[in-house]
């Protein structure tokens, strides 16, 4: 049986395809198809004090623009416990990329959030990237504030841990813990991951309360990696946090930056590891 190639698919196109395979390891084919963006997932959103973020409308998205938020196809509203369940999302694409590399089931997409009382265009939604899996995800999200603007940062069981808590601080009669958030909040198309440190008060019952202070750690050019997860430790009696830097050492090895932590707002750069 003779097959007719798609319209516009010529011998010169084939040469371009072969060149693309050689250079990028994938083949662009002019085939219209439904492409999976995200699998069905479940998750929860809490605020900085650990309370459920109820009444938030959540949607999956194929890119980081508000127009991509699939409010009608793959959305849900958080319940009284801040929980949500999203259906799978697929979008129509005109080019089919035949990759020569194994993805190992990983899926990168975005998550959108806004109050359920808002219309689709009334307010710009919060958008954060998700490192997920085509088998489905369990997503833990934190709604937090930076420079008087609401932010959303999420962690999945398969992706890097973007929210890490640990250590302890004391300021008179108040005690608390440290929370380190790795997030890309820049205005560039592909912003760098930066590190944000919060001093979180503990309630009399030992649960997270209000945030006393938050700063962006001066990690240097290029930002940080969210993996391996940042670590809190106390090698000399003082709490510190260790984070992997994007910038390698002079000899090309992994560089880990350290910060010695104190009372709310107090932090000092330590030696690199």
C-alpha cells in the first residue's frame, strides 16, 4: 500500500528532519495530534501558617502564561482541607516531536491558582512549574508572600523538594523554625531558581504560625539547584542551611553555599563546600 506524505512534507523536509535528529536527537513531524500535558493528580494547598487554602481554583497548564490555564478542561476547587483533584490534561498540537531520548515518565507542566470567586480574566493567576510524572502526581503547595505579592510554590513526590523546613530559633519568649523555599520568581522567560528563607513562629501547640521575616539569600549568579534538597544542620552549635549552587567550583565540581542562621532576619554567609 502506498502512503501519501503529509502536505508540505518534501525531500528537503526529510533532509531537515535528519539534520534535526543529528543535532537535537528528536524529529519534528507535521502531524496534528492530542499531546498529554499532565496526568490526573491530587494535591493540597496551605498558607504560610499551615492553614488550608480553601476556595482556590486550581488548573493545569501547558506553559507559564495565564491564557494556557485550562480552567474549563482540567480544573478543580480546593475544599475545606485545601485539597484538590485534577483530571488529566491534553492539548492539540500541530507538530509531533519524535524524541530519541527516554523521558523515564517525567512530565513538566504548570499549575495555576486563583480565588474561586474571581472570573477567568478578573485577576492574573498564580502560576508555578511542576516537575511531575505521566503516571500521576501528589502535589503539596505553599501559598506565600514575597514583597507584598502572593506566590505559589509546589513540590511533588517525583520532583525536587522546593520547600524544606528545619532548625530552630529563639527571640526572647518566641521560638520558631526556618523554612527554605526554592522558587523561580523572576520576570525573565526562564527565570533562575533562587532561595528564600522564612523565619516561622511556632504556636503554643508547636504548629507553624505567622512568618516573622523573609529574605532572599544572596546565592550569586545563576541561582541554585532545588536538588539535592537544601539541608539544615548544626555542626558547631549554630544552625545553618546548605544549598547547591548553579555555579561550579574553580575545578568544575559541585559548589554548595552555606548560610549561618540566627534570629529573625539574621543570616551570615558561611564558607562554600
